[in-house]
C-alpha cells in the first residue's frame, strides 16, 4: 500500500527506466503470490464483493491517490482524517515489519537459490561443450562407416554366397555320413541319438528320394532303422527295466513310426506284469506263515511299490499316448480301476486284521498314508475313481472302529457288573464286611466314564487336522453326529439302559440270580446319569467333535427320560424282589404251622424277628444310595401305644357270643361293612426315588402277603392270640420305616381281623399281656 501511495503522479512520463521498475515489482509480487498460493484478490487484501476497478480502493490495482484524497476531504471531517492518517501510518509500519521478517526468514533460501543458479550456469556451459564434441565424433564415425561399407560391398556378397555353400555342404556331408553314424549309435546303444539323427534327415531324404544317391542313403538308413526298432522292441519286451526305461523305449519306437495302438497294448501289458508282481508281494505279507508286518509298514510298502508304480505308468501313458484321445484315456482308466480294485482288496484284508486292536493311532496313521498316496493317481486318473474308493475304505474302517469301541464299552460295562457281583458275593462267602454300595457305585461310574473318554479320544484321531481325510464331508459331518454322538455315545447309553432293564425280566422266584443290591446300584447309576452324567458326556462329545451335519440327533431330554424310566423300573423291581423274599418267609411261617392246636403264646415267633431284622438291613442298604424322603407327621405314642388292631379284636370279642353256626353271615357282613369305610391300600403303587418310598413298598407287599395267607388258614383261640402277638411286634418296629404309620396299622388290623374271622373261638389276649410278651421278645 505504501508503494501505491508513493507511486508516480498523473503528470509523470511512463517511459524510460522509471517505467520498468513498477513492472519488475509486479512480476516479483506475482511470483510471491504463486509461491504462497494466493489469488489476485487475496493477495491484494481486497474485501470480497468489492469492485476491482474502483480508484478509491486502497488495495486495488487501479488505486488513484488523488481521487482517494479528494474523496476523504469531501466526505470525512478533520478528526476522521487524522484518524485515517494514523491508521495508514500504522499499516505502513506493519507492512515494513512483515517484509523484513519475510526477508529474514527466507534468507537461507535466497542464498541457496543463488548458489544453485550459479552452479547450473557452469554445468550447462560444460554440457554444451561435451555435446558439441559428441556431435563432431558421431559425424566422423558415420563417415568412416559409409566408406567401409562401400569398400566391402562386393566382398560381403561373395562371403554370403560362400557361407550358404558351406552350410549346404555340411548338410550333404551329414546325409552321406548318416548310415555310418546310425550304425555306430546302434552299436554303442545310443538309441536316442540314433533316432534324433533319423528324425533330422527323414524329411530331406523323403523329399529327394528320386535322386539315386539320396535313394541309396535312404535305403541304408531304413535297414539300420529296422534293426534299431527290433532292438528297441527286444529291450522293451524283456521287461527287466523299470517304467522310465520302458517309456523311453516306447517313445523312441513312436518316433520311428511304429503303430501307436500296438505299442499302447504292449505298454499296458508290461505295466500290468510289474504291478501284479507288487500285488503278489503284498499278498505274501498277508500269508499265515511269515509274521505279518504292522499295518503302517504294509501301507508304506503298498504306497511306494504299487501306487508309485501306477503313478509312473499313468504319467508315462498320458505323455506317450496323448494322441489316442478319449479311447486311450478310457483304456488307461479301466486298467487302473482293475488293478486298483485288487490293491484295495488286499488293503481291506490287512485292515480287517486290525479291527480287534485297541490302538487307533497306528491305524489312523496307516489310513492317512494310504489316503495321501492315492491323491496323485486320483488326480492323474480321475475317471478311474481311485481317490473316491480310497475314501470309502477309510470311511468304512472308521465306522467299523466305532462299532468296535461300542462293543468295548458294552464289554466294559458288563465287566463292571461282574466285578460288582463278585464284590457283593465275596463278603458273604468269607464272612467279612465288603465294600459299601456307595463305593461300588462310585467305582462303576468312574470306570464307565473313563472308558467313554478313552473311546472318544481314540475316535477323535480320525478328525485330527493333520490327517489328510479329516476334511472330507463324512468326517466333518456324519462321522461326528451320526457315528460318534448317535452311534457310539447314545448307542452305549441306550445299551446300558437295556442291559440294566434286562435284570428286571429275570425269571424265577426271588428275581433269579440277580442280587437285589445290584438292582439298587443300577437304579441309582441310571438316576445319576439322568441328573448329570448324560448331559456332561454329550456336551463333552459336542465340544470335541464340532458337528457340521444337520441330521437330526437324539435330544438330551429324551435320553434322560429313558435313563429315569430305567431307574424307576429297576427300583420297582428291587422293591418287588425284596418284598417277595420277606413274603416267602411269612408265607412259609403261616402255611407250615398248625394254628388250631398251637399252644398259648409266650414269645414272639422267630420269623417275625427275622422280618424286622431283614427290613432294618434293607433300610440301611437303601440309605447308602438314596435320600431319606418325606414322612407324614407321626404320633408321639407310635412305639408305645397299645396295638391299634385291638379295636377289631375287641369288636370280635364283643360279638363272640353271637358266633353260632346258624348266623355266620352277621360277622362277615360286619367285616365287609368295615372294609367299605376303610381307606383302600394300593400295594403296587409307583415307587419314588427315596428310602421311605422303597421301604413302604416292601412292607406293603410283605404285610399284604401275610394277610392273604391268614385268610386261607383256620385258627384256634391260641392261634389267634399268637397272630395278635406277632402283629403287635411288627407294629412296634415297622411303623418307623414307612411314610405313613397308619398304613402299617390298617394292614395289621386287617390281618388280625381276618384271623378272628377264621377262628371258631375268637377270644383275644389282653393288651397288657401282649405288650409284656412283645417287650420281652
């Protein structure tokens, strides 16, 4: 702005050196604008929207100081003029300060730019001198080249002609020497070199065979070539060499023009002989006389021998007989399919010998190598289906191993049951205290779980990442879901439940040969499986085998329901067996006694004491595995009260004078009316999983048996009194085992009432005497 204010006036001349100074300043100003990236308006500091042609715009390019001063004098008072002057002085000083700062800050850049320009001037001077010298040298070289070309033009044409003649003479020399060269190659066994010589000369000899000299050379070469082909066929038919040598012979014969179809048949025939020899060697390893190598060595032998040979044959065939087209490919595929089937049969025979083994790691390694070896022939011979057949064998072996492990789990479970039987029988035989049921249950559960985990670890080897066939769809889906989960784990759990349920179908009295304690243990085992073990095992299986198959699987709830039903059946059968044992004692004690002529009771019969002892033992046994259960509120005098069935006896005594032969229906009618108003007792009601329910079921069966036996006998007076004593003794001890003591009272009431009905002289014993006898007993 200061420069604009101090610019030339209207009367100054724009010409001369003075006019060039503003032009240079504008150029410098434009370069600064470019350097800082400013537009014209931004560089001038002009407000947006202002007129660029306004002569009063202090920052405009067309600023006129005289017009600007006239405008200020006209429009502004003195005070504003002085303020404008002050503001303008301040701006001039600020611009001077900014200019000095800009110069100081960019001083190094200015110096560096000056040095660079000076160096560029010197470098360009040197480069111009060098370019001038280069142009002079190029002109001299061009002149010399032109003079040399003109001098040697005639000689160059002669040399070219002589070189052509020399090349032709060398070719003719090669043709005239060809018979001798072929003969020498045949003698030295260099059949490949001889065939190459023949191939180089064949076209020329064929073209110039009308000339006598060339005709003679061709005849000599044909004789030598025929002898060469005969020797190659002889070498090929001997079959002593390997596949690469025989492939070389076939290639040379094809180059000599032998028929490809015939050579193809002979090639496959010789390859068949070698591969069948490998198969016979493998079959010899399966013989009974020499000890068979392990399955890993067997697969290595087969892979390196037969499979490697088949790959060489396939690769050589495809290289040699590619011109045969689809017919040749189908012939090779049939050849590989036939021999591959024989090899697979031998492998399956060897793998079948491993089905009884327990080590899966060696078998899986052998299957992995077997599968890997067949990748190459499977890719070369896709039409033969070798890779798919190998995968089917691996899948079949995996399924058989699953079946083997399932049988192993079943055998382990049966072995655990045998151990439990022996442990339960051994203490009785030796007269010692054996292991408790809780300990036996823990041993069985841990043993079965360890066998399941071992089986899962064994079959998990089939899905390991390093195994080549683990990424196949079968092993990523069906093997995990239907094979391991459903076939092995679910199958074993259901087999275990079926085996346990088979003990409920034991024929004969007292449950056959099945110990009642085993029934109780199995019921608790199945109940534990229902509550926790099944869920744990299936969760473990799903975590180890990431199932990617959408096939339906058995829900955990279904298996748990089956296990709970098995536990219920076993516990119900246990109640029936134990109730039957006690019932047999009671039945025999009633049926073998003469109740009409028995003496007056002085003691409780021994069989009643045995019933109480056996019931107590059962209570202890069941308490080892099951919780107590819920009882109804018991009366405080349950063990001391007078036998409640005396009400029936006293009623019978009260009606005793009316017991005459002429009125037997009155007492029967009274008894039947009393039963109508008594609570019905379900003897075979469902058993719950607690000790009280089990003992209640056993006692109901026992007392019901006693009741039915009493109804079939006739009692004298003392016989009735003996029944009173026995029933009171049972009431003193059995009430504490059942859920509701009234159940025992009702059944014992019916026993005594039935005995009174079957007694011609029903005179009951005094309650005090009954109590004394029972307390003494």
